[in-house]
């Protein structure tokens, strides 16, 4: 569970995001009453395991900063780069992080396959198929201390939903040397019955 100060900052993010969403189509307008559950709680599912010491995270297709900003608020020691090809969405992330004083998020506007950085972990929220996302991650993957127990192994963490059999099949066909773990999120409530984290890594 988040501590009181973290919860307050997440609530401030919720309010600022929904105000910005009135003028920019960052998420569906009808999601407003359910924003905490469907967006913030969904993003924070990525904290159910720790990130290892020295982790550097890239968020592919961040949109308005999901999951980058909630993750950065919950884990202020973790540096996250939010990547998106749409300038208005990157500007929204700039505005939100500046307003909320979230210093551990940087941004980059452009296509994912052209991002020039390095990351130990990639995160994504229904941005692209697993096969494509792993290709993006593999290109930028950097070294990380992975000996720690109970942490996310360096790799790809995707928030996904629905039947993933075709995506997983395509992933393994294209990248036969990866391991994919599917972690159900149904313990978070009824809306999460078909939601999962897919963790992909190279042994």
C-alpha cells in the first residue's frame, strides 16, 4: 500500500490529469469517475514486485504519462523516460511532472524504434503487440544487477488484457529465446478480471 504522502501525490496527479483531459483527449472522457481504479491502480500493479537497484525504465507510448507518472510517484528513486510520438502527449507529461514536481521522469518525443537511450526495463500499457515491444526493448537493453531476489528481472513489463494466445505465440515464434510470465491481476477487483502483467525476459 502507498503511504499517505504518496497517496496524496497520486490524488493530485488524478485531479491534474482529469483537468488536462478536459481539453486534450488523453483517455476516454467517460473514464473520469473510474480513473483511480482503471488507470492509477492499473499502473501501480507494476509495483507488486520491486525494481532492482540501478534500474533504468522506459515507458513506450506513454500517452499522458501512464504508467510513467504513477510509477515515478510511487518509486521516487526510479528514473523513467516517457516516450511517445505525439507532441501533445509529451507536452502533457511535461506539464504534469512540472506541476506535481515529479523530478524522476524525463521525456522523449519520437518513434520508439528511434529512441537513442538505454534501459534495463521497458514498460507499456497496451501500446503494441508483445513481439514488437520486445524488439524495441532488445534494441535498447542495458546491463543491470539482476542477482537480487524477488525483483523484476531486466526485460519487458506489459499491462495487457484479454486473450493473449496469438500475441504470445507470435512473440515466441519471432524470439524463441525469451521467457514470458503472465501474472493475473484479478485480485485487484472485478474490473481486473481479464487484466494481466506480461513479464518478458531473456534467460
